[in-house]
């Protein structure tokens, strides 16, 4: 009975996701669509063909990065709502590099551009980290604010500095060919590039970082118990800044798939709220990087699947598809938040018992 | 969907157009049955009261009148265009219409991959042997709006509020300013943009704030090209008892007495006409002539000349658009269509020039 | 003849059964003790009695009638009063105002009749021989008198049945004696008193009957005269406990004591000169020109009522570069001036720290024992090389430490939060001693630790001293200070007000100094 309970607790986010999905499908049923058909469409359009699977993986890639971004900040006790702004900055830096330095040889150019993504995001993430560590202003508010500033900076650079005068889209000039990542041919034209492989490697790197390195351990200690970490000699302000820089850098890597692997330029508003869905990805992964990869794949599949519901059914409009997606995010987040609050509550209680 | 709100004149006009086309249709033995049209709307969706709504109504009309089969989808994000266009092409749809410049790239890619299908795109110029581009001369319509504003302004201070400083909106702004200066060279135009994110098209409070700021500085007419944010400008004008000008569809009815007129962009007509052309070209088996692509593909401009862009006149703004104002505007319209006045176009103007 | 009978009270929080079929009776006009380790369910039982919790099952019988409380107000009107461990007083108000606040006996139209209340209160305090200056501010009177205010408040509300939660925890020995005199007076007047405590000697001294809690259950309901400290301790822990410290004769300690020798030639482990802490906006310094030396192979004990600067002293030692923790003075450790050091650098000198609040400063409760063992040790090459953690080495040392310090369960993957208080403390000590510190700061080492583990911890501390380390011991348990220290310093109001050599002083004498008295 006890072990069953532990299993239930472990599986709770997955149960919550399934619950949200059933609720959503229930609502499409109310709209007059057969649930079996909806599920079939979801599965088929997420995984049905190499192209569909490719699109799912294409959406999964940025979600791995933003999910990791939120999870790594979470490990240091920080709530990063700024992944949306950080990913835009990472993508912008990579695009700018690809425009202003077209002469870089083909074998170093992508490496430099990846570094630009990391640095752009990291710099953007470190600012709220610094504000939190040194000024005590809360990162939730600062990261939200930084999202707006990021949008402003991106818009300025895009429209007034490197505007692509060819098209009407608010986007920059294209990056030089040396920077562009080739797309895998096995996905029927879906823009799956090396960014996907990078995402998996970075995911593994995050896990190793937390489990095996001193810095990772110190970062996690601060997240677990700041006073105890301080007492053990760890500087929590330093760790907070580091954690937010890491979070920002991870989010910035979204630019690799988008700028280097897909659009080959910076397009304003290219992110389909990846930074915010990343929060749900991290919550489903219970705030740990380990679970981010499957969680991101689930959300990627859901994103691709629901996009086609509109197309494949008669009664499910885009709004209903969004509601379905939102219900999954909501139930996962509610579950994660509940757990989080519970944990704080437990701490308080154990604290009392000691006095 | 806005047809019913056009008022009396609008109704008469659309009736005439309709009657004309219906007669054409019967004359040519038009058979739309079996023609399958797919339409991918931009992120704004069919209820944006702007160009998506307009495209949607045009296609609906084709469905009612030409008996075509028709399905539309709304994109969730920029990366969704390509899979959606592809999905239509993979099925048995004959004509696939993309609405909005954001899908230009996806359209270019997918149209190349499916050379046997027909594609059309609204608001962008996509090259391709099987693609028709439907572009609107927003600057021409904006020029007329500038002229109306300059004629109605007492202070000589005129405002422009755009959604976002993107080329399309800059095109509105440039044409508008030229119209103002043409009527009153001494008048000044103040420009503001609602924002830098996608939210800019849907932020009436911010637009209202900007409008109030302009009115407080002496501006007495504002032209807005800000999507759904525009209603904020109308609210501000009503509050301050000043004037505003609507955009995209006929918005006169929203605040009669406040809204001088609206610059209409007839996406519906462009969509309807494109569908109709395809339907008309089909033979009894539903086959298109072998060289149809040649007549179909290419850039089709919709300006003042072919009523693709126009100003709105109905019962709601009869008082504001008095006979002499109307006469002057129609006169200017004639000069533009005859080529006597050349309206500056942001797209062809030198890059970087604001 | 029973004031209260508790019958089969059960209360569960989720899975955790805090009270399981708790049954005991309290005789009218008696002093009844409730003892048990932390988490044994004492507090839960009292909260049930006082109406703060509702029982899942079972009943409370008062004067022969079963009663149910919806809120504490019901309990109060039935004549139950409670003094919480942390007093519920407004610091800036006068004694009288605080009493009125608690009573709110109003005349017509809601007007408070101060005169009448004052007269009533004076009569009451005379009757029970608890003199009080009604016009003094709470912040100006000692803790012992603050407690008296709480008791008077209770009496004035008409309490016949009084619950006192750990009433002696914050008192000096003199104040404890005074309190006990008052309680006996109350008993004589027919009041019934329930005392919750973990100090077994006090239970033996004052109670008539005692109920022992263990793991949510009542483990014994005994006449005090039929039991002993040893018996109570055994019942609390559930096995035979070897009491060496905390018994009646600390000098009998088996730990023995060797006077330090040769310490003078070595550099002092800790040397503090003129340490002061005055925070901006505060009128009184929290630390006032503290001079203090700890030699190698010496335990220096700091006695004092909590809140007299002990915590600040520890923080100053470990955060000397932070003006919030040190505003003046010099600190050197093992001959090094540490003024500009951060915590990390100080610990690298070979300094151990057993913090006073192990949950707050000592442990990562949601992490496993191996992570907790590594905490603060990542600079040791043995555990961490070139930034990479050597978990094998960590686990090996942890396993050894768990053997040596008897940390249970012996599972390196168990969560620290799941361990009992004693085992958590033993884990911290194992960690801090693993690096063989030359200087150890240890605060409240046995607070909330089961009786069985106290002796063990004391033994280890003495063992470390024998190996040559200097130890600064801060504790509010006088027995602990007296048993372990080579020298005893008394802190009062941010100053060191007295120094004694071992054997020069007893609890009573220390108590006078702790209360700020002279002589």
C-alpha cells in the first residue's frame, strides 16, 4: 500500500496530464466530435508520417531548451518566467553575428553562433539573477519585465538596424550560408536540424552538471536551503546569478534551431510561447532536468497534434484545440504548484516541530 | 460579414456588383461544384474584424454563390503555416489560399513542392508558376484618408496611430502623410505605434492612451492602422469630441459622428474573384486548361482603380462627409487612378527612409 | 475528582497519526506532567484539549461531562487556560494593557473600565503572591515576569485548568524556582495544572502525576513518587538509556575530565578582541566589546538566556566580512586574521560549525544523506577534484561516519528530513567532525535530541577536544555547559558579564549572572 502510494505520487504529473487531456477531449466531444477520432487525429498528426514526426521534433527542440531553462533555475530555488525574452535574445545575437560576420569559415561559424545564442540568453538571464541576488527584487517580476524589454530590443534591432527590406515580415536580413545548419532529409522536409541532437546533449549535460559537479551541487544546495548552503560556505548570491545565467543560456539555445536550423534569420515573434510552455514542461518534469526530455516531447507532440485538429475535424476549431492544450498545461501546472506549495508547507511544519 | 453593415449605399453597390457577377456566372456557364478550396488564415483568426475576417467572408460568398467546397483553418504560430498548407496540398484541394504576409515563405516552399496545385496569397508577393499574389495599394487609400483628415482638421495637426512599425504600416503612414500634405502643406502629422509585440494589434487601452496624448497636443483627427487596438483610438476621439478614421473594413458604424470614414481593403473581393476565376476556367469534368497557370500566376494589384482599396461612405458618416468634401476626395481619387498624382510607396521608396 | 479525562483521543494529519488512542486523567487540584520526545504527540494532545484542533475520535470529559470545543474560545469559557511556549504579549504595551487586551471585560456600552480591572488584578496578584508592576512595559521586564503576566491573564479569565507548554525553557534557574513556588501556590488554591516539558528533573520536582508520550501513544501514566528520571527516560525512548548528562550529578560523568595542558604554547583556536555589532537603526548594540579566547584542547562554554547575543556571536565568527554581522573588533582563528574572509575561506582553515537550528542552517531536508554529508565539504580534494564530485569517496566516508556516529537508518539514500532529530544531529556532527576540525563552533548540540543521543554527542565533543581541537560551545542547557566546559563565560545583553573556571561555579550562581544580576 505504501509502495503503491509512492508510485502514485511519482506518476502524479503524468496522471494530471492524462486527466487534462481527457478533459479536453471531453470538451471536443461536447462540441460534437467523436473522442476516438480526436485521439486518432492527435496521434496521427503528431507521429503519423516522417513529416509529422519531424514537425513534432521541431517543436520539441525549443521546448527541451526552455524546459531545462525553467528546471535549472528551479533547482536553485528560482522561478524563471523570462525564458521567452531570453530565447529571443539568444536568437537575435546569433542572427546578428551571422549578418555582421559573413566571412567566418563554415566549420567554426555554427560553433560561434551557438555560443552567441548561449551568451545572448545568459546575459539576459543574469540581469534578473543579479537583481535578485544583490538587490533582493523578485525574479518573477524582473523576468517578466525583461520579457518586454527583450521584445523592444529585438524589435528595434530587427526593424531599424538589420531590417530585411525584401519581405514584409518584421525580420532581419538572412544569416550567411556558413552559419546555416543543414536539415535532416529523413523527415520529409520538416525543419529538423542538428539543433535536436544538441538539445539531447545539453539535456544530458544538465543532468551530469547537477549530479556530478561541485557547481551543480552548490547551485542545488542554495535552491534546497539557502541558509544551510550559506552556512556551509556557498555564496548564494553568486549561485543565484549563475543559475539565472545558465537558465538564460539554455533558453537562448532555442535560437540554434530557429535561426541556424530553420528560418536562417531572426523573425519577430517566431516563438509560439515556447518560453511559457517551457514552464509547463518543467512542471511536468517535477522541476528536474531528468524528466524534461520526455515532457518536452509530449508537449511538442501535443502542439503539433492540436494544430491539425482544426484541419482534420469539422467541429474542433483552433480555439477548441487551444483549450485542449491549455487544459493539459493547466492540470500539470496545478499539480506542480500544489506540490510546490505543499513542500513549502512541509518545511514550515518541520521547522515548528524543531522549536 | 461586414456587407450588412455597409448601409444603404453600400448595399446598393454590393447588390450591383453581385448582380453583375451572377449574370457573368450564368453567362459563362460557371460551375464551381467539385472545386475544393482550402484557406489558411493568419494567427488573428476569422474574427479579427480585419483582413482575416474579410478573406473569410469572401470565401464564404464563393461557397454560397459558386457552390464550391471550402475549408479554412487558423494558424497557431508562424511555424504552423507550412504544415497546414502542406496538409491541404496533400489532400484533394485544388486551390489553396494563404492569408497574410507571414506565410510568404511557407507558401513559396509548399507551392514549389506541389506544382499541380494552385496557390494564392494575400498581402504578399510570392513568385511561382502556380502562385497568385494578391496585393493591395494601401498607400493610395491612405492618401485619400490623409486628404479627408486635412480637410476636416481645424488645428492643422493630424495624428497617425499604427499597430507596429512594420513595413506594411509604414506604407499606410507614408501614403497618409502625403495625402495630408497634398491638401495642406503646412499641416503636421504626428505618428505613434502601439507596441513592438504581437500584442500591439490587440491592445486598445494603449492605443487609447496614445490617442489621448495626441489629442491633448492639439491633434484633432487621427487615422489608425492598428487592427483591434483601433477601437481605443475611437474611444479617445469620442471622449475628446474629435475625429478618427477607420481601417481595413468599413468601421463607420462603430462610432457614428466620430469616425469620418474608413479606408477599406477589399480582401474579400480579391479572394472571391480568384476563386471565381478558377471555377470559371474548369470544364465539365472539373479539369483546368493546360495553360491555365500562365493566366493565373503572377501579381495582382488591388488599388483605387479596381476598388480593391476604397473609402467608405454610408448613412453613418453622411454628415461628416459633406458634398464638397466628397467631391474633393473623388476628384483626388480620379487623379490617382489616372496617374496624375503619384502616391509615394514605402515598399518602393529607398530602404531606411522613414 | 478528575478535572479532565481524556479518552481515546485520536488525531491524524494525512498519514501521520499524531495522537493514537490517547487516554489519561488529570486529578483536580494537582500538578500533572506530560513528557515525551519531540514529535511524540504532546503538543497535539494539548492543542486538542485547548480546542485548536478537533479530534478524529475520542472524547474530552470535564467534571464528568463530555465536552466538545469548536474553537479555543469554547475551551476558555469552560475554564481552560494555556500559556504557550512563545508568549502572546505586545512588547510595546504596558503590563496592564496586555492584561486588558487578554480579558476585555467591558462595562456598559463597551467602555473598558480600567480602574475596576486594575483593582481586580491587584487583588489577584496579591492572592497568588505574584507581584507585578502593572505600569511597566513588557519589553522592560524579564522573561520570568512576562510569563507571570500570561499566568495572571489566564487566572483573570477564570481558568481553573491551566496548560503550560515548556514553561522553563526560557527561564534562569532562579526564575524557575520562582515559577514553581507560584505553581504550588496555585495548586493550593485548588487550580489544576498541566505542564508539558522535556526536563525530567523538573517533572520529578514538582508534579504529582506524569503521563509519558511515545510515538503518538501514551506510554505510561504514573504517580511521580513511583518513578524516577531514569525510568521516565527509558519510557520516552523505548529502551534502556544511559544517563550520564542531564542526571542529578553531572560531575559523576563518565566522560572524565583532563585539565588542559600545554595549550599556552599553541596559537589560540579563536581569538576575539573588542567585537561589536550595532546595526543601523538600532539603539542598542547586539554585541558589545566582546573579548574571548578559545585555546586548543579547550572547551569554552557560553551560558546565557537565549537572545542575549549568542546567535549574533556565531554569525560574526562566520560572516566577519559582512557589516550586518560585525561592525567592529577583530577575530582571528588558528592564528589567522579572518576579517576579510568569507564563510568558505574560514571553513577551509579547518573550522567546523554545528549550527543552532539544524533544519534552517544544517541540512537539506529534501535531499539524501550523501548530499547532506557533502554539504560544505566540496573543497576537500578527497570529495571533489577539478570541480567533479567523487561520490564513491563521499559515500565511503559517509558510511564510516554513520557507523561511528550511529546514524540510523543506515541508508545513505534516505532523505535527511525523514530522520529523527537525534539522528539528524548525529549526521551533522559526523559531517563536521569528518574533516578533523582544529576549531569547532557548536550551538545547542542536543536541542530536540532524544535523551539517548545526548550522551553520545557529549562524548564525541569531549573526544574531539582530547584530540586537540578548541571548541566554542553555546547552549541554553546549563547542565550541558557545566558538564562539558573547561571555562564558562556568561553572556547577557550582548556582553560577556562573567567568566568562571570549571568547578568554580554551579547552576544557581550562573543563573544569577544570566539574569543580569551581580554578586
